[in-house]
């Protein structure tokens, strides 16, 4: 991650980049339950929402926010 941080410097308020995942496995089975990998797992479901903001607090614009 240090090499990534050095080669892709960001302004002070920017969220740090990461090189952690997603990790794709060739020939992995399809998830047929709508994409929930935790379907059937014990516990209480959690739904998370959020907003992507630019460095100045403006709303994100897709892939170039």
C-alpha cells in the first residue's frame, strides 16, 4: 500500500486508496440469490447507505468523483 500511496498522491481530505480486493476467483460459482453472499448466515441483516462527496463537499459524479 505504501507504493500505491507514493505513486498516487491525494489531496489532504481525500479517502486513501487501497489495494485490498475485491479478489476475483476464476471459475467461482454464480451467486443466484440476488448477490447476497450472506444469505442464510446467522445474525441480524444490516443495510448501509452512503453518499459520495468530492473534496469540496459537492455530490459525486459517477466514476470521476
